[in-house]
C-alpha cells in the first residue's frame, strides 16, 4: 500500500528560523508543531522532512553539526510519540547548482526511490515559495505555504499562519 506523506520544510515550519540554525541551544520548536504532526499521523499520513541546508555548503557549520541537531529534533518528536519517516537535506549553497536544492525535486525523488509514496494524496508544507515550487515541480498536488503575511490561497497552494493552522486544511 502506498504511503501518504506530509512533507515538511524544517526552518520556519518546524522550528523558528533565526538563520542558519545548527545548534541545539538555538533550536526552538514552533508552538503547535507536535499537535499538528499527531493530527497528520491520526489521518494516516507519515512525515518526511525536506530541508535546504546551505549553511553546510557555505562552511557556516558542518554536516556533523546538522546530523547532531537532526538527531536531537527526531528524539524530541519521539518523546511526543511522533516518528519521522526520514529527513532529507540539501547541503549545497545556491551557487552549486545541484538537483536537490528546492525548488528542484532531488529530495522528493530520493523519497520516491526509498518508499512507495502516493503523491496525489500527499502534502508539502513550506514557508518559502521555493518550497511550493518544489512541490509543484514534483507533482505533489496539495501544497501549503506557511506565512505570517496576508498571503491568500491561490490555485497553486493554500496559506496558513503556522503548521498548527494546517490541521483545518489537511483532513481525510
């Protein structure tokens, strides 16, 4: 049976985006993240994180720093009874012209290689237009932009102010 996925961007969706977040002490979950993820799981979705991490390519922090923080984040999810299926990341700077940096679809393609996924019934949630474009390019039909601005729903995506607010959008 194909998996239904909620693809989540990390910085700005799961945690507050202070710019190049790589230290546990500076990793702050956004209110309502755990409740939203539990809601998705209760609806039969699994969670995959897809995150651009250009700080690695720019030598602001190491891949090991990212992995350490990712392990901490996944442990916090587990403490809240949430299993993250997988975390995919692009370590490249924008200048490196790779296939994995959103809006390119390399991370989504990798997830399709790793798992049997039903993209028609999956969602992508991000806080940047490049996230939404990635979802569109990968043919993920359902996309939500997290934005505190007065952005409006469009034919390409829905808008919510936080991941918690997506609970009303992602239903059976």
